[in-house]
């Protein structure tokens, strides 16, 4: 008889573990006693289903029906769950509905499709445009044009081999001469460079190694979610994190189906909300994974006036072109055009074909006589003006694809009559023109392409071009306006508590380009912009061989934020930086002389003697960096929402972009210091008093009074717990300190959770409150 599954728990706080072959389920189980003592309620596991062998992240799933053997298999996962339960912890799983790995020999479903074509029972699984490429799937895996690598293709029984790649042969074709054999397959092997323009399957952004999955099909949903749902219903896991729902054909429908299938388990979605954008109210989820919280927290510790000065200094030093790093909005726009015509050219081609088919087959004469070039131009001009990731069926698309954007986009047409294509395309997106399957497909493709464009043009391009302040170039961030006032922060928190009280919050993840502690240090530069500009000018003149000034500005910040000049880590991060920026080199068109110059500059400058001066400058600012680090940590852990603590970040954790931020960590950290004490105190308080922070809790701002009141940000949760943090501490010190600034506590006696020997009542001098630490966590004492 199967034992009854335990009642699922809603998290009070989660702890993210990056599972990989070198850190499997058994290693996670060994860390459970420590993590339970830390105060979290759930372990948040990276993807656990079968992935490409050796994968360090698990997002390249190959089999949804099996738990990954390299991690310990299903027995290992169940053993981890039992150990976690014994210590009062639950599990949350990261799931990947949008894509699978394009790895035929490991992906059985894909193998069958490549062998049998569109008639395969698995053909409906994958998002393939079978009308393109003569009904074959383009596989861009060859190192050169086919004729040049033909001798590297070997027929071996019923398979075709190309170096490490293995492909199935269509039945009855194994004895054909090689050229005819290749033409007879359900796939077309091609030079990898053809992926940009010829690919006919949907992928994850521009990554051809990941193929889109059609989870909108009920049968595909059931087949790809069966194991996850089994683990949920048997009580092995409690909740889910949904990876990249914006890539799906119908996020609204998917999330409804998932909600019904899970019985309403706690679920958060990796949804990037642009500034001012709200999560669709109709989504049956607890909220987002928390990048919107990250933006508001980071912004709270960023000086708006200082950022303006820093931006001016950056422009004078680096002299970036307006649309290549000088102005944020212009940089995003140009990056958008570049992505649409390069990385996403195949997706735009497919979208244009669908739009043309809608027009050609429509019974409405108003849709006829639209040239493909005009439709393509209209699509591009509308897409680059999208300020959010995509429209949704449950929201008003006209608020996303706006009339203002359309009016601006019309200017791209020299002939006014041809600009009618723009209005037509917008009407198609809004559902005002065209009907039937083709029109529905168009709306779906537009939304999916918009999502991929936003990610590639903003996060993967513009963030690496506009480098005035690297802490602002974070997932979900807004480098055009990175500062958040206390009033705006409080308004955000009140809205979260009202609308999404169990949403996730994060400050560091496996995807953040810099960890929270690195960003907290960089934010201090907005409080001393002139000092920083002078220092950068001095160290850049030391004959370090600067390849370009924008890179130099970013490189010096990197070393300042990291606080240590480890040449391998810095070189790896900066080489990724310049390739993503695509200004002088890129992933697909690498320029060895430039990249060699970058490596030489890193060694001689940021990681050389000049870099020591930057490190010394950081040391002088350590008290203010510490105030930001502790302020960010305590704010996240006590604001509305369910905080997710990334592995190792309970102590000092300085990491750069992946793979640097996915390095193994020690449990427990060797010396967690004040940050570890603050983190543990806040987490244990949340676990001990969940009602103070949960869905029925309240959030009230608390304003300080006096000459430095703007530097104290405080709030009260449910009238029982009070958080106070120091904001812009360097400017505070330069302006004379706290002086007579006071904070009027709510009625009652308040005990210092971080220093149990202290108690406060009534009006408290802020200087006294922050006597030992630049943050305070108080709990109302019982009567």
C-alpha cells in the first residue's frame, strides 16, 4: 500500500541548489542539516529530468519520463526528499516546458522524428515548420559547407555519423550512395552558419541546440509532465519554478492546465517584467521568480543624481556612439534591428511567410496585395518598439503594441500607401484582421518572436554595450533609469503584498550577470562618481594597451565589484562581455587580434599593477559596500514575497556571469560573517513566525524624521517585525552622518533580533539603532 503523501507546504523561504554530476542528489542530502539550520523551508532544485550527459545546468532535457541518472536517478531524488522531510524541509523543482535538447542520440522522441519525419507519432512534440526546407528539418551541425566536409560523413549500419554526432537513417536508404542518401533523409545536414537564416524549428532564443516543444498540445503536455506530476502527487516535491514561459505558444493556457494538473501547488514563473509592467492577473500562479524584486531592491541603493554624473563621465571617457552604448533607448533599438536581421532572421522569415499567407488567403480584399518585403518591414519596425517581452491572450495587446509605436514605425515607409502594411500587421497582432488557423498562428509567432527578441537585444546585447553602471545591467533591470526612490519601493512592496503575496524574490540566481554582493559594491560608485571617473582616467593612462574605451570602463568596474583580480575569472567574463556586445567581435564572427588584445589588457591592467589601485579604492569604501550588502540581503529577506537564497549567498559571495556564478560552494560557508548572521536571523524569524510574512500579512512603510531621513528605509510587517536599512551610506557620511535623525517605532517594546541584548521603545535615534550594524531587524516583544 502506498503511504499517504504528506500535506504540501507553501514555502517561507527557498534555497537554490545547482545540481550537476559533481554535485548530485547525495551531495545535496549531505547539506540538508545545515540548510535546515539556516532557516529555509524548501530546497529549490535546478532541473532534475534526464539531460544531455555531462550537462552542468540541466536545462537541456532529453527525456521527461526519467529523473537524471547522473544525479542519482529517481531513487536518489526520493532519498533526498526523505532526508529533507526528516529535517522539516520540502522540495521545489525547476521545470523546462519550452524546449528540449537537439541531441538525437540521447533524445529518443527527436530520434524517431528524424527517422520517420512528419508522420512520426512524436512529430507533434516539436515546433517544426514542415512547409519549409521541403518538409525536412534543418540540422545546422556541419563545420563547413557540405561539399567541404562530405568525407567526414560515415554510414554505419542504420545510422549516419559526423564526428560526435549520430543520426538515424530513414528506412530503406542505408545502401544509397552518400549524396542520394543525404537527400533521402527527413533532415538536412547543413553548415552551422545556415542556422541564422534557414532554420525551420523554433529554438530557445537563438540557441540551435535547443528545440521548441509544443506543450500547448494536451498529449504533449501529458507526456512531458507525467513524471513531474507523479512526484508532486506522491509528495516527493511541493512546488514548481517554470522556466521561460514566454517562449510558449500559449502561456495562459499552459499555466491553467498546469494549475489544474498540480492541484494548485505553489508555482512561480520565470517572467521578466519591464518597468511598469504587471504580471497577467489571470495567471493561476503565486507570482514570478523575482527579477522584478531584484530591480527594485538594487534601485533603492542606487543614487539617482550620482548615476547621472556617472553616465556623463562614462560618455566623456568612452565616447560611445549614441545607439551603440551612449543612450540606453537608442542602444536597445539598434540592438533590436541587429538581432532581427542576424540571430533571429529565420524566425522573422517564418513570421513573414505566415503573415503573407493570411493576406493571400483572406476573403477580405483589404488584406490583399501586400508585398512580403512590406510585411517584413512592418514586423521589424513594430517588434523593435516593444517595451515588454510579449503580449498575452489574457491581456489587452493594444497596450503592448501601441498606437504610438505604430505611428513612429510608419515613418520607415517612404510611400504613405505602403505604410498601410504597418497598420495591417498591427491589426493582425491585435486580432482585428484575419481569422482562422493562419491568423492565430501569426499572433502566436509574433508573441514568441517578440519574447526572443527582447531577451537577445536587451539582456544579451544592449546590457553589454551600455556599460555606464554594470550593476544596472542585470536581468530585469532598467539601465535607462536604475534608481528607485524609497516611496516607489514602498509602493511596489504594498502592491506585491496585496496582489502576489507569495511571489518569489531574488537578488542572485544562476542567471544573474553579477551576484548581489558585486552589484551592491558597484552601486556605491553612484555615490562617488567624480572619484571613480578620476581613478579610471588615471589607471587607463598607465600604458595597459586598452583595446577600446567602453571595454575599459566595464573592465575596471568588474575588478572593483569582484574585489579580487583573479585573471582567469576576469578574462573569461570580459571575453564573454565583448562577444555578447558584438561591437568588435562576436560568438559567430570572432576577431582573434581583438580578443587577444582584450586578454592582454586584462592581464596588464585590471589584473595587473593598475588594478591594485582599483582594489585599494574599493578597500577604502568597504564600510559603505558592507552597508549595501547587508541592506540588500535584509530587505529581500523581509519584504513581501518568498525569498530565494542562491547557493552560497548567505555569506559573502562575489560572482560574475555564468559559468562563474555556477561554481561549487561549500556547506556551510567557511566564514559567513555579518551577512551570514543577518541572513540566518531573518530566515529563522520567517520560519518561526510565518504568519507575519505570508499571504495574510501586512506591509507598512515607516518614515524617519530629521536631516538624514532619506538615508533610512524602514518598514513593518504585520505590526510585529520591523526592518530598517541604511541607504546611500557614503553620501550620508559625507553629509555629516545621522545627526538628530530619529525613527518613531510603533507602540510596544521592540527586541533587536540581530543583537538580543538590545531593546527599544518609542522614538529612537537612528545612529543608536545602527550602532553595530548598518541594518536592524526588530521583533515586537510579547506582553
